[in-house]
């Protein structure tokens, strides 16, 4: 290197500088900005104004708006048991919808009288198109269903239909009954809440409703040969108003209607049924008692020990969750002042965690920007220079908000996390451009000249860096599933932000440098000067290291290979999961009693849970539901809402042993990620369906599935850290079944549906219309008197009407037998299945899941039985598949971008050596800090693919430029390394410091942010340190190899170099 003068080594001065000056690259956008500062200023102001307006209008949600294309087909077949429902309804419906294009999964449940088939399409399927195709198929196959089955109802699944707020109303004075509470919610509170902007509906759950009971007397019905349907039909026809048309009265037109509603309960009792041969008119009151009373209670709800009524509020699709929730709470506050004797408490508020998480993300964003600016200040050692460099950040952020709003992306955890991680990148381009301008000014150039020359020189490298970052997110278009949907918002946010930052670096940065900056004062002293001397020392150390590396290339290559290989050794022992748990300050304690338990028994167990939970000082509210809207009463859930975040796991670990001891053999489940939005609407198995670890045992023989699932439950229970192990198959309630003698029923003209409908109306009750009581409409329910309902022998003697108009006793066509059958049959993809699920305690979900997989793999499964992952476990497998595809395509696209921009097939390989070294840091940092490899860590590694090539691009681009000025490979490397050290360290440290708030992970949703931040910072550190040494060595090796291959064409190559074109050294 000593043979080359300083002028030839430095492209900014001497002979080489003259040559470069003749061929100085120009960047027209930068030159335009320098020449038209007012125009550029007005554009920046316009972008910021539009961005501010867009920010104010953007939706605020916890997660991206993800559309789930799911259709639900519900069919009612009165009187059929689960096995009959499966055979005659569920299977034909499944066969009809499976061939539809885009169907991913078809699952179903067959229970008493009800078939429900859920059709899930691939995530890229248009939900309306899928729903229309399902509707068409079902209409085509309707005739293949039993004639007595009702028409199938086809519905679309809408995630936005889930409640965003659940509030409970309780009486603190002790003067109001639950019936009155229910009335207040129905008549006064519900209409007020539904008028709030953005509210779609309010569903009221709990309390006591009044209704009119028509209790049939079995003995009178039997004696008079009157069927229950005759009573129901007679009341129904006397409880309606019939429009009669229009009449003209003089010059006015009026509507005429026939009012047939009964005016009193006495009138209802006088409704005639039949006339006996002796001429006696039999009335309703002769075979039944008519009275107003309370509806049968199948659910109970309490707020902090007081009986309460719940309102579930759903928002309109596309509205801002936080704003709608705020409007609801304001209205509840007004209602509280109007009803001081009542307590209006928020049992669940989706906006609370959303607001906290988004606020914490903004804090991370601002703190990251300040830390990145501090890095710039340390390197430039000049406040004005630093301000010029970071001045474009507000414009970039506001411009990004404007673009995100235009493409329909909301402010959510994913998009804001992308911005927080990108805050260092957003000034990255400006740093590189400003550093190069600064370098020219340090050498004495005028600000305008330095701005034009500096931006022009570095333009290609900056464009290449930004292009690679954008390119790594192009594979999102090829990834499916939930992972792809999440990556879409993250990738678009990053891509939009870095593209806007690129424009800012080519416009605002040169303009500010040219017009608002003075010559660099090189006579610094004090602390800032000491910082400068530190950097000069780093340059010398790095120069020496580079010389040693070029002299020991084989050693460097072996060290690099060893480090990469050693890092891959942690992969088999790493923990993998889908998404990390987030502490939302709430959890749910579920208890399930044996089948046949009464509501009162379940309530006593729930009260025991309440007594234990309310002793914890961290608990703010307890909300309890006993029973569920599906009619089961053996399950209860206590929702625990904490005062602050951060105590959930510790409190669960503290309470679990005490609960297990107090509850004895009662089944206990604790769900960290509970959503009290479903208060009052859950089933006994809802906790299992949301289990973080879940497997499906599939086959055709239900008894075999029972045995295999029981064996898996036993194996899972022996796994350290596995808790709440359960399965979906449950013994049916001890009871009685009515078995139809089909041959006899056919002879008499009595259908199974008629028989089933009769029995169901007798036991559960049949709605026969409504009765106006004051200002309220009460349901009229016809059923057997309670004493008769409990006597099967009386049910068997009840009359049925045959097709010939003759009445026969029910016992003629059916018998009542003891039974204990499963309540429902579950299927997926046309096979019966049993779900086996578990939660975790004391170990991570990934560790417990890994052991569960081993337990499944070591099971000796019978022929025809398979076990596969489902739920979150299934999503984790999809994530791994999506990651492999996205990673491979990202590498390919990065290579294509680099090859195109550098005009070389070889140099992209040199530049991309940074990729494996980034994976080294990402994996080792995740492993060292005991983070699992989850979906967000995966997105972070995809992001790394674009970030880490930056250093290589800056280095290789400058080496190529020096070689075109006449330096040989070694000289060019030794000269380019120290010169490019400052921008490489500046941009890397700016990105790392900008990501520190994300990686440190404080506040709401921190559990989701940490793995991504840690992976990116770890990858940046290792890739930067190794790239500064390994890439120059690899460059020199490839140059030597290229020279050997191209030796015959050496003369032609030399001529090409003299013309300034790309020759052998760049090929």
C-alpha cells in the first residue's frame, strides 16, 4: 500500500480524485433538492400535514384486521340423537362442501337434534365467495336430507362480531331482584348503549326473565285424548295480530288489522281446544294451569360475589375498537349517575390492553429514535450535523402513517412493532448520505458541492440497501395462513417506511446539508474531541486487523465456518412456539363437575373458587358464570381481573395448589389468555378448545378413539410442567333415551321428527307466542307440569296424532330406556376425532409441547387411528413451513436485486455472506436469553435478511469503486475498510440502539416484542463484527479465483477497466 500515494488511494483527492471528478456520479433528485429548497420544504410540509390527518383517522386495534373465511352450516333435525344426526345430516353436508375449491378444513359436531358443520377456507379465499359456494352446494343437496329436518342455516364467521366490552350490573342496595336488574338492562341500558357510535348490538345474559307458563296436566291430556301440539297450536292462533289491508274512510286511507291477542291470563285459559261428542267445550284451563312466572334458570352470574346481569357489546365491522369502547364507558358512566343504587362494572374491555400496548409501542418508538440520534451525535460530534441527519424522521413517520392509512393498515401491535424496530433504519439512509457529505466537508469542500458529490457517490449503495430490505418482504405474497397475514402488515409497514426514508435521504438530507450547514470545524477539543480520537483509534485497530486477516485468509474462513456450524448446534435444543404469551392482567379459572350435576352444586364449587381468589390483593374484580347458554350446568368459570399487569403467572402459581386442595376431585383448568368477552356464552369444553397444546386423535371407531385419547391423557399428565390435561370426549349425563320402534311408527304414520318434537316440547317447553304484560312481551311456554316431567311413565302415556287423525299413546311407538351416551360427536375432514389438550406451568409452552410430541410419537397407535397437531400447535407447524418458504425466497430475491444493481453474478455472493452470520447471532441470543423461536422471532430473522447486507454493500461498493480507480484488490480493501468503518458502525449502532426499547420489553405486550428485538439485535451484532473481516477476505479469494478463470481474457479486461467499465474484477 506504501507504493500508492494518498491521492491515488483516496477517491476524494490527488490524481485519483481528478479522475473521479471527471466521472463524478450525479443524483438528479439530490441536485434538484439542492437547487429548489423551497419546493422541497413545501413537499415535506405537505407530507407531514397529510400524515398527521391520516394518523388521526387510523383505526386502533391490538392485532391486524385478519379476515377468516369460514362458513357455518347449522341444521336442526328434531328428535334425532347424535349418532343419527351424524349419519343422516352431518355426513351428507360434509360430502357436499368438501369438493369446493379452496376448502382447507371441514369440522363438525353432531349433538341432540343439531348438526353444525364448519367450513374453513384457505386464508386467501374471498369470504363472500366461499359463503356463496357453500350456500349453492347446500341448496343442491337439500333433498338428500331427512324430510323432517329443517332447512340448513348458513352463516359467515365474523371475528369482529366478538364482544369488545362486557359489563356487569349488580345491585348494591339489596332492594332490587335479579328479575328487575334484567328488566333494567333490557328496557333502558341496552337501547342507550346501542345508540353509541360504532356499536352494532348488545346481548344481555343472566338475571331472571319472566314468562307465561302453560303447565300441561298429563292425566287430563290422556283422559281427554288431547295432544300437547293441539294446546300449543290453539294458543298460538289466539296470540297474533293479523293485518287486514287498507280501507278508505271518507277522504282518508287507514290500515285495518285484526287484533287476536288475548288480553289476560284468564282469557288465555278460556281458549277452546276441542268439543266433546256430548257438546262440552274443552278449554286450555281444563288441561293446564296458566300463570306468569320465572323462566327456568340454567345460568347464574355474579360480580364480586353479588348476583348480576351482563351486557355484551359488539362493535360494527371496521370501526376503531378504542373509540367505540370509550363511547360505551362514557354512556355507562352516565347510567351510573342515573342509577346510584346499582354498580356498573367493566368485566372485560378489549381496548384497555390495546391502548396500553399501543402506548408502550409509541414510547419504544420515541425512545428508540432518541437513542439512534444519540449515536449519530457521538459519531458526528456536532449537534447541528446531528439535527440535520435526524430532521427527516418526523416526515418519514408521518408519511408512513399516510401510506398505511391509504392501504388499510391500522395502528396495531404488529405495524407499530415494525416501526419501532425500523426507527434506526429510518435514519439509516440519511446517516449514510450525511456521513459521506460530512466526509467531503471535512476535506474542505463547500456545503453545496459536498452535498451533491456525497449524495451522488453513495446513491447506488443506498438504493441497493433499501432495495434488499424491500425485497425480503416480497415472499409474503407466497406465504399463507395466519403467519402470512401477520407478516403482511409487518412487511408492508417496513417496506413503506424504508422507501419513504430513501426519498428523504435523497432530498431533505442533501438540501439541509447544502443550505443549513457550514464548513466543518476540525479544531474540536474537550470531550467531543476525545470521542473523535476513539474513532481514529478504532480505524487503526481495524486496519491492522484487516491486514492480518488478508494475510491469514484460510484461518479466517475456518473461524467463520466454525462459528456458523457451532451456532446451528443450538437448533435441536431450542424451544419453538407459535406466539409468546402476553400478560393481559386477567385469567379464567374453570371448574367442571361430573355429568348430571345440578346448577346448585356447581354454584357451590364456584363460590369456593371465589373465596380463594378474592383474598389476593392483586385482584380488582371477580366475575363468575355458572352454567352456559348451551344448557349445560355442570361447568362454571370465575374470571379474575387484576389491578395491574405483570402478576398473572405468579398469582396462578400461588393459587393453583390451594384450589386443587379445596376442590378435591373437581376438574380444574386455568386459562391465562381468557377473553371474558364470551361471558355467559361458553361451553364446558371452551377451556380445552383454547388449550395452547392440543392434538386431535382421529379414526372411525369411537371406542378406539376413547381408549387412545385416554392413553394420551395419561402420558401427558406425566410430562413435567403439563397441567390441565383433558380431552373432549365426555360421558353423557345419566338419563333416559326414547327409542323409536320404526316399524310400528311407520305403520301408524308417526314420524321420528313428530315424536322428537313432541317430547322436546313437553320437557323443554314449546314457545306458543307472546303475551303483552304492561310494556313487555312475555314468551308463552307450553310444557308438562314439573311433577309430570319427572315421571317417565306419564310421558309414555301421552297421546300422539297419527297421519290418519287417530291419537295413540307414545308408548305404542317408543319405549323409554336408561342411557348414558356421549353428548356430541366431533369430526374433522370426515373422520371422527377426540381432542386432547394441555396447558403448562413452570416450563415454557415450547418445552412442554416438545415432550408432548415425543409422547405422541412413542405411542403405539391402532390401525386406522392417527394423531395430529391442531389449534396453536397446528399453527406452529404452519409457521415453520411458511418460514422455510419465505426465507428461501428472500435469499433469492436479495441475490437478484444485488446482481442487477452491481452488474455481477459473483459479488452478490460476497455481500450475502452476512446472512449466515446474522442467523448465528439471532439463534444464539434467543437461546442465551431463553426465548422461544416463535412467529415474531421468525419475522425478525426475515427482516435481518435485508438489514445485514447493508454493511457488505457499503464495503463492496466502495472497494469496486477504488479498483476502478486503479488500485489492486488488497490495496482497495485496506483503503475501503477504514473509510467505510464509520458509516457501518453508525448505521448498525443506530439500528441497535433504536431497537433496544423493543428488546428490553417493558409494558403491555412486551412478551411479544422481546423475541423479535433480541433476534434482530443479536443478528446485527454478529453479522457486523464478522462481516467487517470475513467479507473482505472472501472478496479477495473470489477476486483471485476470478482472475485465474479469466486469465486468457486479461488483455481485454484491462482495456475495459481503462474505459471505466466493469471488468473481470467485478464479474
